[in-house]
C-alpha cells in the first residue's frame, strides 16, 4: 500500500510536494489491520483545472518505468519544471514509501532529464525501534561511474 509520495522538479511541480496517506489523530477513515503503520483507506486529489492533478499520476507512472528498467531514464522530452531556466537542467526527485506487512520501505531516485542519468538511488526500511531509516542499498553516480553499496543484513536492523 502506498504510504507517501514526494516529488520535486517534475512537470508542474517545481518545489517539493507530498501526497501522504498517513492519518492524523482526527482521521476517521483509517485502515486498521494489526500493523504499526495505519494508513488512510482512500485519498482524494482535487483542485482547479491545470493545477497538477494528472501530473501526480504521470509521476507515479514515470517512477514505475524507472523502477522496472532503471539503466537509463526513459528517453522522452524533458519533464522537469520548464517555467524556470535553472529547473530545466536541475535534478528531479521522486520518493515513494510503501507499507508491506509491518514495515515501511522508502525508494527514492534523483535524476537529471537533461543528461538522462540517475544521480542517486536508494532503498531504505524504517526501523521503529531506532526511529530511523536503515539503508538496504544506495547507488550514486560519481564521475560517470555507478557506485552501489549494499547493506548486509547484519548492518540492517530490520534484516530485510
């Protein structure tokens, strides 16, 4: 189940935006299913015409394509925020947090449309005992060389 989505510099989103399905204390439509991490049963996205509602769905679709084949950014027109000259060449960010069983996993990617490359990519698991994110793997691009660091289960408190 999707827990939270974070976007920055993608289509109509220049600044960081977040779609969260994390309930607050007053939420009444909460899915309780014997987990430490309740989520909202549903969420609605509403707004004026051309306010970016469809771009959230396009971002999820784009992120799915990157996850399934992340050797390169799909060759498409530059989908960075185009109303600012610096944003067109600046990196974009996409993060999705999902809940599986009793864990929350965070997958994030920083990429640049102008160079069609992934700058940083990570997968983390939330450790409720330590109240922090424990990395599973981190991939960074340094001098056009991909460096991948896998964290062993001994280093990862969640032992994922």
